[in-house]
C-alpha cells in the first residue's frame, strides 16, 4: 500500500509538470495584442537649433560693486552742494563745535559757536557749519537745527537733520 501511495504522489507531480508546460498567460497575451492594434508611438520632432548670437560685455566703465566708491564732494547735477566759498566753521567736524550762547541784534538771533581752537564765531540762519554742508535752518536759545547734505553709497545727495545743543558751563 505504501508503494501505491508513493506512485500516486509521483503521478500527481508529473501531471502538474505536464500542465505547467503549456502556454502560460495565453489570455493575457491575447488581450495585450488586441489592445495594441492601431497604436503607434509618437516621437516629438527634434527642436530647431537656434543660431548662436555673441554677447559683447560693455560694463567696463560701470562702478565695481565690490570696491567702495570714492565720494565726490565737488558737487554735481544730482542736487549736490554746488560751488560756493566755504565758511570758516565748515573746516571743523560738527561734533567739535560747541554752542556757548545766543544774542539778538536788530530782530536777528545769532548763535555763538566755539571752535576747537577756542575762537568764538557768530552765526545766523542761512550760515553753514560742519563738514557735511550743514546749513543752519533755525536758532533757539538752547539749540541750532541744521540741514546737512550728505552723499549716500549710490552717489545720490540726501538731506539729513542734525542739532547742536547749548553747552552748559560748569563755572559758578
């Protein structure tokens, strides 16, 4: 009986092998060939090659952004300070000048400015002082208001407000 079972098992295995030798996936192949009928691949045409146009670099005379620009203080047509004779207090930086008092004469208020060399100057509205073309726009008993003309990094001139305050004396 044992031999019969063994032979039966071998016959079953052989039948599986014989069944496996047939055409595999025949129905799938038939469906694919039916779906592919009349289908053709489309290939896009190669684009036209554009002709090379040479580029001429003309920026040799433009300011290099990696090197600082030297500020031109001679004045220019972009609203610069223009040409005029400098006043005595324009030779000193603004932080070196001290307002030490005021006085009035004929309805005009004057400010007394002490320069670093201990000289005292009288200034009125419209005078210039400091190295940034500071024009005096108002004088009160405690301060002088200036409008300075400075050049920014792009070379344009801009207005800047500044103030010089009265220095209180320590002597009593």
